[in-house]
C-alpha cells in the first residue's frame, strides 16, 4: 500500500507567496545597487539619504521602493496561509509601512539643506511612518508567536532582530542632529550611511519572516 502525503489547504501555496516576496526584495536591493553605481557622482552614500536617488533617477527609485511594498504584501499573504500570527494590528502596521513606501516613491524630497516643499514634508513624514511601522509590526508578531510552541524559535529571532531595528532607527535619527545645527557646523554628515545600514537590518527582518514561511510549509501537518 502506498502512503499518500496530505497537503494542508492553507499551506499549499504559502511558499509561493514567500518566494515572490523574496524575489521582490531581491529586485529592490538590485535596483538600489544599480542606482548606487550609476548615480555615484550625484549621490554621496554617506552624506545623502536613499531618497536623493529620486532626484536623479525617479523611475529607478520608485521601482526600488515599490518592490519593497509589493514584497511585503506577498509576505503577509504567505504568513497568513502558513498559519503565522497575522493579527489586525500587524496588518495595519504593515499597511502603514507600505503606504509610507508608496508616498516616498511618488513624492520627491528636496536635497539636504535646500528649502523644503510640501511634497518633501509629506515625504519625510511618510519616511518616519514606515521606519517606525516595520519594527513595531515585527515586535507584535514576535509577541504572538512566542505563545505557539511551533513558533517560539521564530519569536526569539524576531525579538533580537527587532531590537537591532530599533537601534538602527535610533542611530539614523541621531545622525540627523548635525543637519539642523547652524551652518557653521563643519563636522561629518553620516545620515546617508546610517539609513542604508538601517535598511539592511529591515531587509534581514523581512527575510527572516519569509524564510519562516518556507520552513513552516515544509513541516508535516
């Protein structure tokens, strides 16, 4: 008699969504690297934030940012189908992250030190919204996951990575202090570097969740 492997109806395509999310994140990173190389003479990666790429390559920057939002949507679907804790507050925070990304993609920022426009102010507010939303959502996921024996390992990793995310965000915000100092300040500006490091931490966080979906799909029901 041959054994028949049963496939959980909610898990049958969770891995497809997780793989799609990883593909979107990968395309976003690749586009960011292309912008870094192509616009290396226009944007200083140490002194200027990622949004400054939009001043010289708007289409590429928009694609890079929107791929993060699309990947997050795919990730949420994969997590829900894999049985990972996707509560209403988590969905709301993830939507705030995606909305912030979308606003940053379509509304250009002004260069550092230039007069601020309405578009730039909305862009900066959207940036703050998305920077806070993602680690907050990950923290909630970790809190709910620790109550499920099958997800306690994930909860521990998420708590650790969430702490790194909050720390990276704090470093990014602190690196903006010299920007608001008097024009006589001639010290180093590193908010571009700290923002890029923060995005690396955020991408690791998103990747951890996508891999968790793939691992969950492989578990027997």
